C-alpha cells in the first residue's frame, strides 16, 4: 500500500503534496530531488495514486490519502494504470530526445483514459540529455490542464535552468536516525543492534537503510570488514589489499565498504573519549573496539577517518584502486 503517512522523515515535502491535493492546487510539473534509494519513487507513486483515486473526496480540505481499494488505486498499485505513465529508455545511462518526444510530447495531447489526470513519471531525470530536456520544455510551457509531470532526480543541478524554473522543486532531506530506526524495528522487525548499524550506514537515507536491513550480502561484507579490522595490525599491505579486492565478488560499492571502516573508527574514537559502549554502533564487538581505542591516539584515529574520506573522494575521481588502497592502509597501520 502507498500512503502519505508511510513517507518517513519528509514532513515538509509530504505536507506540500497533501495540501496540493486537499486544496486542488496541483502544479503541472514537480521535481523530486533526493539521494539514490531515498524513496523518490515511493513518493511519486503515492502522489500519482492519490491524484487518480476514485473514492477520494474532491471537496477542498478533505482527506488526501488514496483509498487503496478502488479500481484506480488497484491499477496504480499493480503499476498498470493507463494514466500513470513511467518513462522508459533503452540506453542505460541516457534518456534521449526520442524517449521524451515519443512517450510524452506525442502522447500528452491524448486525454486521460479513465482518470482525471494524466501523470508522467521520469525517474533518474538527471539522465536526460540537453536535447531531451529542451523537448520536454515544449510540453512544460503549454501543458494540457490534466497533465502532471514528475521528474525524479538524484542531481537537480543536472537539469537545465529553464526546466527548473517551470517546476516545483521538492528537495528530500535526510531522515532523522530515530525515525529510521523506529521504522526498521516496527515495520521490518529488525533487531535493535542491526537497526543501529543500518541507520549509521544509511546516513539519513531510509531507502538505503531498508535495503541494507534486507541484504544478506551486507551482513557478509560487514563481517569480512570487521575481521579485517581485527587483524589488520598483523597483516602485510598486499594481504590487506587482496582482502578489500574480494568485495568485488559482491554487488557492493567500495565507497560503502569504506563507510563500514569509518563507522568502526568513529566507534573507537567515541569509546576512547567516553568509555561508554552503549552508544557504539558495533557494540557487540566492544572488546575489539576497546583494543583500537587503547592503542591509538585521538590524533591517530582522526587521521584514519580523514584518510577514509579522502580515499572515497579519490575512488570517485577514478584514481587507481590499488594505489588508493595502499595509501589508506599504510595510514591505518601507522596509526
């Protein structure tokens, strides 16, 4: 079921969309901007479903939630509503001008089949080429009364200023840690200690926290990372590099792997300062965290954390993997 009340940690954005429906102030175009997996698709799906709901009152000030039971809502939930159109593209990294012309520009003049609106959802809107965006601009300048275009993007700055100026921009904010933890424990029945790890790793991204909570792969990678950290002091650099390279066996990004290491050293820094294990993310590994805290200086741990962040930046800039890892691991061994 898609409901506005299930949109966690985005109170302002949710209120804006609910009020738009309640008071019939629907804009012709919205940009929903947020991190990958943050929940943009769920928000768009809920908004589209509510706009098409047959049982929702059209009186101003009435409930904005979709009923979830009418024919229109069932079609929306099954992703087969004829008036909720998801833009597809054959090229994996590009939404081309033909995609926009064929699926929006040439289609938008046809009135809705059954709903009051005709809603177009463009996921990964940052993949639109300049030509595709200029083609879309023609529809945005003179849209039919019934048309609503939802552009979902992880990078709003990739959109042309002319597109941005004709859309309502709704930027998602990081959800609060306690909201994410509550969601994981109550809705997914994730135990307390695992929820803490997922929350720390997700950094305000509920969708990412949900994916991690369901991922057996994440658990395996986390265990391998912790094993590495426990014995890193006795390992040669080439052994450590080989261990990190093994993460390529999983569908796991190296930047995310480095985040696990960062959380470990943040725990060590926190424990060194407080000698309190209650607020540690890896508190079940308290003996190993304590060893790191005891043998390292504050400056040494902080230097490692900075080196981890620098390594993520280097890898994002396509700096050689082996060189980046060797520099990082020498910093870890020295401190």
